[in-house]
């Protein structure tokens, strides 16, 4: 070894002494054995073990490391120090040599590494690498993309590593919408650079979250480490750092931030769907399971959105892997199982399994029910539905919520919505409230699948409670199809009979037609009845389903009366309906209700000597009542309830019915659909049928 080349440099040793003192070491000097030489020592001020370290400085690494280590060991023994270090201030070490500071009593290392070691940054990097590896995170990292405004890069971690390796002199500002994406990238890049530091500790610039205060700031100012932070106050124009900021948080002040910090601004993107699918394929390890996963994403868009959210992928991967033991079933049932497993994990992390903590689910259940009813959820700024510190920034991704507009309206992933509705159902059913809940028109498929998983007992009770309702639904559907079939058959038969009767009349002589006039008239009456029956049977099933709106009642009344007055010219009709009255209805439904009530009245009074029908409407609070009154024979007491049943009529012509028995039934059926009510008022003079509608009030 060239003694002159590697002789201790006083100025260099003073710089190293300053580093030790900044790290809370006590630095001392002693006269060396050689004339004019000074020995330097550093001892920790704190700790149970405080090794006294002899240190010296070389400009560059000695050519012969073994000889240098031997000299250090001689000096350690001669000065009674516990350890001896040789610090190289320029360049790196000889290839193949790396000091083990935990085991070696004597070591040669670079000034860079010494700073990282004594300032505690090296230990924090080691801890991160060990913990990150123990959790199995490296293999489960989902790559993100980065856009540096020049071009897009598919690997954000690789891009940041290249930037750090280039010995940066100014900050990088990493912008993203989701904290999860920023955190995942930073955790992975700290790990990968940290792993390289463990292999090459003397020549690696590390990333560190250690606050730039006190001694730690030396590592950042000398460029030995790059600070990673989320605090804009730590940014300096000419100091390298990686600032991870919320893109939306600085959106309104982006220009001011750019002017204050002219560093490089890059945007982090959430993974694309193709990235997510490739990642799952590489981790599922089963072509069959991966095929089911892809099928579920294709079948259910909300499942795709839930699995695309980068905050969910690792939890979701565990849930998909857990589904390997689930018996083969339909894809919807498989999706329900995976989402249930995923939500169970999240809820267990957040609120545990204590009964008292389950009360925290109530706001989520209410939010789910609100979204189902209104189509959105209103969340006040800063408010969390569940008071868990990790759920604030993650809620948009954990539940795949996203904001609609700019008024605090959020939409919850509908699978998560249905999961919380199922929670509410389970609790209410077990409390004995099956009947009240069965009337709600919940989204059926996933709610009941979740219910069967969450509580088989509640599912069984609900199924029992729904038995009668299901039977009624089946019977109603059967009746609907029979009625439509009957209407079609009647129309076809009536048409064929009319054609044949016409042919018979044309082929008979005038005298023969005159002889059969009574019979032909009876046939015409019967065919007219059957035709009307077919027409009204069809209308019975075809209830108008148009949106409700505000309709001027007077206009509809006049339109409905006009054809009846032409058909029954002898009937006197009086209308007393104010033009200012508007009701909540749809036009087709309202016209049919009025037509049925009015035709019933006109038909009833037609045979009487002085037929009269009066129509009037009055406002009653938030409703409008329309009365149709006639001076016909009236309704017998015993018929007042059954008059609204299908095919019940009190109009007779001898032993034949003069009505179809469907008009009043249709009026009441349509009224129910419009939120109205049709009834008979027995206390009024004459026969009074009435309809009560909700008043339409203009929002303005």
C-alpha cells in the first residue's frame, strides 16, 4: 500500500467527526504513536452498548483491502478501541468487498454508507425490506403506469429507480388520484432499491421516509438518500425528493404549486383492466379458476369495476383463491361468495366481530337503501360512514365508490350495495319482520344470494314468508296470460262470426231477412257484447306504465265526455271542473279511468226517461276528488263491494248482462297504478262513483 496516497487527511477526518457529532456521537482525539499524528474516536452518547470506534479517512479505496484491514486491526488493538473503520471519501470500494458492520471488528466503507448507517436510515431500509418480504408483498405487487408528460411508461417503479440512480438534483412530484396507488408504488420502489442497498451498500442512493430534520438532513443534502414524503412543506427547489401528492387536492392550486416548485411533475395511473387480468392470471395458478374469474368480470360489470380498483386487488386475490373450495355453481353464486369473503375481510379489519361494533354497519345499510331508492348517496365533506382511520382515503376504492357531479353525491358499487341490503334483511328477518320487508322491491338476485350466505336461517325464514307472495305472483302471471289469450280468441271468433252473418244476410232474400230480424238483432247484440268484452279484457292487462306527470283535469274530462255524448245524445251532461286543477297521473291511465267511470254512468241512465250525468271536481287538501253522478237505478247495498270485481255487472237486459263487468274493475286497477283511488259514495244522492288523485304541484 502506498503510504502517502492513503495517509489520513485531517480535513477529511474533521468532516467525518462532524457527521458523528450530528448523529449524537461523542468525538475525541488522542496523540498517535507516530510523530505528529492524531487518532480519532467516536462513541455513542446513548444506549446500553456504546462501542468506542477508531476511524480514519482515505481519499480513495486502498488497492489492497486485506492490508488495509490488517492496519486497522493493529490500530484498534493499539488504541484499545472496540472497532476500527476506514472511510473512503471519493469513489467506491474494490469489487467483491462489502463490509459487514454487524460482524466485522474492522471495516472499510464509503462516506455515503457511513452517513446512512450512523444516521439510522440504513436500518430503516433494512427493516422495510425484511417486513415487506415477510408479508409476501414483492411477488404480489400490481404494476402501475406513469406519465412524465413526454411519454407514458408502463413501469412506474422502474422509472423511479432510474431517476434515483441518476443522482437527481431536483424534486419529482408524483401526482395520483388514489392514495393506494401512490403507497403501493412507493412501498415497492423502496423495497427494490433497499434490496439493492443490502447487496451494494456502498454505492446505492436509497429512498427514505425519515423526516429531514437534524442529522438525517445531512444524508439528503449530500445526495446519499432521496426523501419520500407527502408534505409539500418538505419540498425544496434544489433538493432531490419524491413528493407523493393527491392530484385532486392541488388541482385548484396547481399553477401556484408549479411556480413555487419547478420540479418534474409526473402522473401515476391506476392499472388498466388488461394489467389487472394479467396480474390475476399470474397469481391464481389455475387455468380453470382464472377462466371463472374472467367469466365473472365479463358477466357482471360491477364485479369487473370492483376487481379493477387497485386498492382491492390483493384482498380480492385472496378471496378468489379461497373460492377454490366452493362447489361448482352458477357464476352469480360464485361472484356472491367472492364478494362476501372480500367484505368479511374488510369488515373484520375495521370493526372486528364484537356485537356492539356491528352497529357501525347501520349507516352503511342506510346508505345502501338510500342509493337503491334515490340512485345516489349524499356524503357530507369529511364525513365517514364508518369511523375507521384507514377508510377515509380508501372508501372510493374499497367499495368502488365514485362521485357523481360535484355536490357530494356518491354511487356505491351495486354488489356492495346489495351486500349491505342483505345485512339489513338478515337482521330484520331474525327479529321477526319478514312480512314488512317482503313488500319492498329489493334487487332480487344478489341480495338473496348474499342473504343465503350471511344467514341461512334468515334466508329460510324469508323463503317461508315469501311462499304465499310467490304463489300469488305465479297465479297473477297465469291469469294475465289467460286473459290475453282469451281476448285474442274472442276477437278472432267475433270477427269470423260477423263475416259469416254478413254472408248469410247477403244470400237471403229481403223477405227472409225481415222474418229473421229479431234473431239477427240478438246476434248483433251478442257479438257487440263479446267484442266489448274482448276489448276490455285486453285493457285489463295492459295497464299504462308511462311516467307520472302533472295533467290538467278539465282538458281530459272534456275529451273523455265528447264521444259518449255522441253515442248517447239524449243524456244531459253537466261538467264542473276548474281549469286550475292538475293531478299526478299519466295521460293514458287517467283517460281510461275517466272513460270507464263516465261510460258506466251514461250506460246506466240511457234507458231512463230523463237521463242526467254530472261531473265535478273539488280540491281536498293535497288531493283532488272527481265525482261522476248519474240518476240511474243505483247500486244495491249487497253489490257495493263486489261491483269492482272483474266480470261483475248489475246491468241486465232480461236474463242477459248489458255490461262486461270490467269497466269499474279496470278503473280501480289503473287507479292503483297511478297512486289514486276509485270508489262508490253511498251517501250521495243518485249513484256517485268517485276518483281521488294526488294534486300535482309545480316545483316552481
